[in-house]
C-alpha cells in the first residue's frame, strides 16, 4: 500500500515489459511515468521498442506530465525505489495521508534513473538473485492516482524483509535486514503505512567503537544513539530520555526477542535497528514494530555478555554496586497485592551512594494512578567532588508541543488508564521536574511515607546541616522516623537501593516508578 487514505475498491492491472520471453536478448523496453499537475504518480506505460504500441495503466484524465525511462542495452531492472511523501491532517492527527511523488530505477548496467521528486520516504523493491523482472502490478481506484505498485518476478524467499517503506532513505546494502517483530498491537494496513525509521549504528567495526551510549524514551517513543564526539542521532519522539543504555526487557517471565530464528544469526553483531510507531503524528504515538540490521558476514563474538543481578534475580541498572555492599533493614513499599508481589520480579534495581558530598538532587514526577503510589520516575544525584551524576529514569525532557490535554497541557496516556482525577491533569503536565540545591552537603537522614495498604507514597532527604528537601510525592499515610544514611563507623558508608517497577496504570504506556526502597551498608576497604 503506497497511497493513503485507504481505498477499498482498488482495481489491479498487470503491465508487462515484454510480449515474449525470447525478446529479452534484443529488447530495450521504455517505461513512461505519468504525473498529475500536483506531482503525484497517476499512470505507467510500457512499450517494447521506441516505435511499438504503448500499453498504459492509469487515469488519463489526471495525466499532466510524463517522463520516459529507457532500460539500457544488455542491462535490466535490478531495483525500483518508490518515493512517497506524507502529509498531516491537522484536524485528525491519527489520519495517515501519503502519495507517490517519485520513482528511481536501478539497472544491471548504467546509472540509476530518477523521475519525479528526489526527497521523501523510500520503499525499495528488488528481486532475489537469479530472478527476472517481467513487468508491473498496478492498483488504482476509479478516477484516482496509483495506490499500489509492485514489480512482477518470482516470489521472494524472505517476504518479511522485503518492500518496507523506509523513512528518508533505504538502509545500506552492506547490512542484512532481519524480519521485524510486533507485540500485542498490530498495524491496520488500511489506515497505517507501516513506515520504518532506521537508526544505523554503523557498517564496520570502527563505527561501533564510536558509540558511547544508547538512550530510550521512558515510554519507548524513541531511541537515541550517542557517539564519542558528542553527536546524537535519534528516531521516533524523544520526549523523556536518559542518555545511556537502559534495560527494557528484565526479569523472569519476559521473553526476549530474537530477530532471526535461524541459529546462525543469534549472535551476529547488531548494526542497527528499525522501528515503526503507529499514530506517529498524534500525541498517542505507539511503538508497534522493531527489527534489526546485522552484518552480512558477521564474526561471532568471543563471549556473550552477562548483566549483573541482585540476590533475588533483578537486574542492576545501570550497573551493580561495589562487591562489599550489604543490604540491610526494611524494604519500604514491599507488599503483596492479591496474587502480585510489589516490587515484582520484573522490577529493576538501582543504588545511590549517600556518603559523598552532593551538589544537587533532581527529581521528576509523573501523573499518579488511583493509588497514592509515589510517582517518582527519575532521581539524579550530582556529586560535588567531581561533578559526576548517578541517575535512574529519564533525565532529559522535551515536552510535546500539542495542547490537546486539559487546560492547555499536552496530551498523555493518563487519559486512558488508572488516574487520580482530572484535577491533576488540569494542574500540571505529565512530567514535572524539581531540583534541590544542597551546595556540597552530605545526606544524613531520609523520611518515607507508607499508607495503610503498604504503598510507598512519599520521600524526603535531610542533610548533615539540617536542610530538608521538599517532600516529594503524595506523602499520604504514616511518616517514618528519621532513617539514617550515615553510620557511626568511619569505615562504613550507606547507600540507597531503589526498586523501579511498572506503576500499574493499565495502558500500553505505563510509567516506571520507584515502588520500594532499602538501605545498603558498604564496608570501605
């Protein structure tokens, strides 16, 4: 499907390049491409020679201009790239509008020939080696431009990797395309063009060496690649980002994605990804498909990397604490809800060193759910000694520009699931940030609030010189006594272990928040 909106009365026609197969040795067919006055593809014609009768498929009333493409002598079509452009309906942001504005033909010999516009999104169609292009299959509605277009040849061996609509340009030929996978939600091809956005990591080893971090939007609306030279490249929407690789597949009970079921690909080097987001022009952008690129001739890695886990099998993000760290005390927020344990076995864990001087602490809170769960999606300690930062969750926020939420706020998935009430939607956007400047002091105490259901609802820090941070969260229920973040022994330090888990909003875009906390004791050698 090339043209949108979808037309359910499409008529298909086959248009051949040759009258007989025997003519292939001498024929130099000519393809005529017809355009409307708006520059949209409206027809295709073919003739076997310069003076032969032309066969045409298209709505001739729409023909305004045309361009001939002559297949070179002793050459043949090896690839057809279809250039399309999308438009946005400001009255309905979920509506996909797309039209064909250009074609590019590549041949066994000679330079490619471009007709129509050069800029746009690209869908590349090519036969498998040994197959022979014999014509076109064209679909169009009565009085309409061309809606579907394909080359006629023998069936593809791997149709799952063929004919994707690539945003901007097709991926490099040096890479293999692994079949893409989807989750519970699949695209309706009558309404969705299934446009794929690519993020190529590189085509050679030196390209991979330049990668310093991979960032993922908090609700998987985008991915960002960071390089050692400070440059960044992103796909999708990067509204709430953390500038390092995060674990998005964690814990028992979650099945990892293998992009190829063939064993030989299971340990190929990942050279990039491609993704599709449904409703990409609307605030409800939805991550639906992901695939991978690998090297065509990959060297198998010497060993498979392993990720550190705590004693209960939860992944440490971004990495584990020192080996001498010991966990002790109560896990605040730990509880059992019906048959579900909080924090769940799918939670990830992070730790913060509370013994070092801190310049500032930053937090980000999101809209809550029906419960009073602390909606803490991000926490950052900026250490005074060396200006390094320890963090969890997204730390860089670029709010959407729409005003489709209440009181002029941007739209968020809070509308679709569990929420505390519309008052919160009216009062603030989905993410709210706060910064507490403590000017190099050390933390001494913490307070937490636990409600009658055992839910962690609030958090507060106190420094050695008595400064108190804001009480973050809803702070409902009982306030704890001062929980010490210092020890009497100088050779020991205290850290903070946080459990990050789904907040149970009940949508496909739940937030990951701090659901529990525990103290750690570290022996300093």
